[in-house]
């Protein structure tokens, strides 16, 4: 019994930094922009490379765990995660930090299935296993929700590299405890890895995201952007064909033919897009525009973190009492209303209104996440439950990565078109200042005082306008999605009861 719960402690301990690292850099973006002189595009890649790579690697790493045993996978993943954390902490350029974050994602993609397999293997009794899974889920959602606050506290006391260095002692303790106390597990050598398929998916996602970002930026010739886009689209089509033809596919795409499962995945992706994209936008506005410290910015966003982290039991009761369709569509609609309200809120003078709307956003988006899980698990055939769960996990990670990319794209486009720069800047300086608020502030450090103030003032005004456009656009799209979810889940309660 002691070894069982010690194994859970080890699992929770290593899962904490994995969950936190998905969002910990949100409040660090202004600091990274200043200290590494990153462009707006590089900053987005630093943050969202973690979720995008993890989305493609988590399934083959789960297969690797089946092949070599979860103990070995946990040791390998922890070692890689710790080493990548060291590389990230001492990165001297944006490119190095992006590469380190990609390695972090691969380590995390090993750790997540290893922790789940460890719980499944260690706890034979269903009651104990459900309790352990509840603790695991709480750590995951809580770590991601409180990542910005933790990152802000670390930045208030240490250099930005401490955000990554804090992972190293945790990893060393976990590896020592795992080697000593976690029992060995035999592997299944016949388990296919699907590693090439995963690399195809990651390459396709990264190429498509890169081409979208670069096309809006206009920094690369249209022909080059189009070439990358078509290569990425071709890889994605080849991946889909391969999955449909394979006897043991990495992703069972046939599940997407079920409208309820498709709706559930769409809700999972959208809810993560909303939460993660909003946190990144808020972190930049609070620090660049309103002069908050990273820790103060994290504290200001506490309502959305608390509401999303602790909404599970309430949302679960609402699904039971009101029905899945009502909670799913209602969650999307309330998220839309939150975004529309926040788009016209002044965060410096209407703080109470902002906190109420953020709490509503956190609760409604998290309710949509729970509804997506319920829809997917209820609609999936029992023999396809693991495959459906894997698709949902990928939906979460893709949503997190795409949230950063999509909000970043809208912000960049709106910022560049709305900024009114003062006279006296060269064409090169004007192009830099128009790229992002971070690059405008970098430029302000290199020009004379009156001009610097004018540049920063113009950048702040443009960002507030861009914030309204981004949140208003997101709110409108969520409202349309809520209507679509309402119709797509029509009759879902009957199907759920029949499945039961």
C-alpha cells in the first residue's frame, strides 16, 4: 500500500512542471522580448512550440511506454525534460530557446503517458484508481491554470531562466525515487511506435502554422510561403491517408465520422484556444500597456485561473441536471459573452468588471472542456475508448498551441494596421515598431527620449485597439460555434442513455 501511494507522489511530482510549462511563459513574454530581443513571431514560437510538438508526440511516446515499460519511459522522459530545462534556462537567443522548448515537449510527451500508465498499473482497485486519476487531473488543470502566477512570482525574484531551472531539482528527485521505489514493468516488444507518422503530423502542423504567421507578417516572398504551405498540406493529406489505411493507426480518424465525437473534439480545441490565447493576450497588455510587473499580472488574472481550475464539480453537476447539450452550448455562449464584454473593458479603470468577466470565462470554458470529455467518452464504442481519449488529449494540446498562434495572428495583423507612428523614424525603424508591441518597446530603447515616449504611446494605443479586435473576433466566432454545437448535439442525451 505504501509503495502504491509513493508511486502516486512521484507521478504527481513530475507532472507538476509538465503542466506548468504549458503556460508559465505567458507572463514572461515581455521579459523575453526585452532580454533576448525577440521579434513578435519568435516570441509566439517560443511559447506555442511546446504544445504543438507535444500534440504530435504524445501518442507514439505512449506506444513506446507499452514497448519498454512505463518505469523506463518515466526515467527517459524525466531525464530529457531536465536536460532540456537546463538548455532553455541558459539559452542566449530565440532560436536556442525554441529548440529547447521543442525538446521539453518531447520529454513531456514521454512523461504524460508514463504517469497515466503508472496509475493504471499500480492501482488495481477501481476506487483507488479513480481517486489517483482525480489527483492527476487536478494537478494537470491546476498547474496549467496557475502557470502564469508561478511564472510571475519567479520573475519577480529571479532571472527569467529560473522559470526552467526550477524543473531540474524536481526531475533529479523524481528520477532517484523512480529508480529506487517504482517496480520494474515488462514491455511488449511487438508494440508499433508510429514515430514516422508522428513526425509527419508535427511537420505538417508546424509548416501550416508557420506559413499562416509568415503570410500575415509579409516578411518572406509569397512564393516561398505558398511552397511551405502546400508541402505542409501535402504532408497532412498523406498522414490522413496513412491513418485510414493502417491496421494499427496512430489516430483512429474514423472516429471523426461520429458527429458527437467530432463536436467534442471541436469543443476541446476551442476551449483551450480561448483560455490559452486570452492568458497570453492579457499578460502582454497588463505589462506593456498598464505597467504591471509579471507577478502583478499573474495576480490580476487569478479569477480566470481559479474559475477554470475549480469548476469541474459544479460543471459535472450541471451536466447531470441540465444535460450535456445545454452545458456544452451554454458554455460556449457564455465564453463568447465574456470575450465580447472584455473587448470593451478598460483594465486600468474597470478592474471589478474585468475580474467578473474573467471568472465567467474561466468557468464557462472549463465547463465546455468537461462537456467535450463527456461527449467523446459517451459516444465512443467501448472498444475504442482508448483511441477516443488519445484524440481528446491531442485536441487539448493542439488547442493550446493554436490558441497562441491564432490570437497572435489577429493581434499582429490588427496592431500593424492600427498603429500611428510619430514622424522622425526611418523606414526600417517604422517596420520594426509596427511588427509588435514588444519590438516597438525595443526600438524605444534605442531612440531619443521624446521620440521614444511617442513610439511607446502609439504602441500602447494600437495594442488596446488590437486587444478589442482580437477579443471581439473570438467572441463572435464562439457565439457561432455555440449555435453549431446546439444543433450538432441534438438528441445526444438519448444516445448517451442508450450507450449506458
